[in-house]
C-alpha cells in the first residue's frame, strides 16, 4: 500500500464535519509521507550526533573513528571541555584545520549548547574545506547536564546528571 497520500483520521473527540487539520495546530500542516520522513530523519542522523552517543564512543576501547572539536574561545575551553577534544575555534578553522586534522577522519563539532549555532558554523567551515563532519547536539551544556566528565584548566570535573536530560541511575535512556 502506498501511504504517500494517506489521510489522517480525526480523533473521535473532533466533532463530525470538522477536519482535524483545521482545528489542530499539530496537524494543520499534515505529516510528511513515510518516504519523505525517512529521508529527512536519515539525513538528520548523517549530520548530527548526541552527547550520549559521542560519550559512549569515546569511552569504548580503541579509536572511536572520529575526532571531537571544541569550536569555542580559549576562555570557554578553559572553563570546561570534553576530554580528548581538540580546541579549534571556528574563526581559526580556515587557517588551521588542514594542518591539525586528517580529511579521512570524521569530525564532530560542538559549541556551548542548543542556544548557540557555533558548532553549525564550524561544521559548515570544515565541510567547505572537504572534511566529513557532524554536529554534537546539545553541545558542552548537555555534556555536563548528562553527567559526563569534563576537563577544566583546574583539572577534571563531573556533575550529577540532570534528571530532565539523562537517567539519574546512569543506565542507558533507551532511545
């Protein structure tokens, strides 16, 4: 069956004669076809990684197959950064990336957090130079909020996970 043009049935709570998309802001614009959704979400995963997946890959034995780049200022880096990350501020990427990075190794960029697009700007600059790149969703903020260890100019730190961002018992979230 081709679901490309499938219609969404109105819930029984919607009075007869009223369409769901006219009264419901969620369905005012209908969902994409399954094929379009698969293409979109597949592409999203090609461009993004979350902090839990990055932390898990870095914690595993051996080479994770990528390098993590902190794209923030030196003051921000000193305040805290992902252990093992390379410090390469976005403004310095055009002049330093090719000397510091191997184009055959994927790069994962991060900045402060969801309210900052510095990691996106850095990813764009790296992609324009020919690097394979992903952005770490949540940035340093969610790295810390999820309770992963980080480094500061004073040494290593770790904070208690925020119950709104990660399981407090330390188990996998299941997603």
